């Protein structure tokens, strides 16, 4: 099976449409969605509809989905994140908020050999930035492939005895995953990349062949920024899209 991997869309419909167009050209069998459909961006309802229409084989919620659905207070959010969560809550219909609230907590298992989570398998809100952060998840892994999001930075980590790939800020391209040992993979963020490259990030993984494609796609950043400003959302949320920050 070839899976489309999408994470951290953050209500950026322009980025999501560009990613889906690119992915349709390449081809995949089913989609996996790793959470944070909404928050920050100006098109939360459009993104929820588009993701539902994909009928993902597995989907998990992100921390912004929880807060924007009203399941959790924005205690750990900075001002811009909190303001956008409040705007999102007010903008979505009751039905759309309910849809968000029903997104399952990770991890979710796929085919018995892949699991997806938002932050880490043992804590959906945990940030895996470094090898040190990753080692706990690798040690706890029960399946060969663990896919995560949340940091908005593409990264691949694998066990120390299989040094082929552990590289934070991996360049786009096709990568052969280690045959042995668990690999922990983040394909980056569709709607708010933070690795200095403003293009939308996503991946396609061939589970049987253990090949991962990390893709970057140009999209209409100016339109996404215009919609953020028109919605009255914090200016920084528009600015950062142009910088990939
Ligand atoms: Zn996120």
C-alpha cells in the first residue's frame, strides 16, 4: 500500500488543495492524517470537509483540534494560537465542532505494521525534535513504522544500530527506510511549515517497499495570508507562512 501522509494542515485550504493535486498526480492508495486540521489558518470548515472527503484510512486529532473543538482550554497556547483557537471555535458550526471533537486520540494502527500519532505514541502532545526526544518513542515502538507530526519539521529517526537515516530537516526526495528496526517519521506540515521552507510539506510512503517520498509543493501563500488578514487573525500568522517559520 502507498499511503499519502498529511499532518498539521492548520486550516490552510490553499496548501491542502495544492498537496492533494500533487499527490493525485503521483498516485496513492489511501490517506493517513496525523492531526491539527484546524487552528492558525482561515479555512477551518473547508479543511474539515476536504479531509473527510478523502476518507482517510486512519486519522488522529491534534492539540489544536482539541482546543478548537472546545474539549480543552488553551492553557499552553501562546497569544496568537489562543486567539486563532477562539476565532475557530466561534467560526465553526456546532456540527463542525462536533466532527472535530470526534477525531480519535492517537496512536492509531494501520495494517498492523504502521502507527500514526500527533506528537508521540505515548503522549499525543509530546514534541519530538531531537534524537533524545525520539529515543523514548523508538524504544517504545511496537511496529516498524511510526508516523508523527506536531513539530511542523520533517525528520526521520531510527534506532542507533541502523544509522541510514536519522536526520532532522531531511531534504525532499525519495528515501529508503531501514529494513530493520523501527523508524520514526515526520513528513512536516501541510499548512504551516517551520523549517524555513514556506512550501507545503507532505509525504507518500510505500510500506512494503519501505520507500518514503518527502514532497514540497508551492501553493498560493499570498491568498492564504490574505484570508488570515481578512478574518482579523493575528498578523504574525500571515507573516510566518511567507517565511516557513
Ligand atoms: Zn500543528
